[in-house]
């Protein structure tokens, strides 16, 4: 069984950008904070290569 290594650097960058935007939303527009959560958690799952 061959294992394939994938580069997840792009996904880690997406996670960091999503995290920064989530924190910004939490500070400036707390009522819309939840809108960023799907992007944050989706990019985290891809960064850990759980798909």
C-alpha cells in the first residue's frame, strides 16, 4: 500500500487568514462572528489532511 504525501502549506495559510478574519469579526461585528466559522473549521480540517 503506497502512501501519498500532500503539501498542506496552502491550507495552513487559509486557516491563518480565516482565523484572523474570525477574530476581526469577533471584535468589530460580534453578531456576524458565526459566519466565519465554516471557513475556519473547513480550512483546519484540510490543513490536518483529515479528508
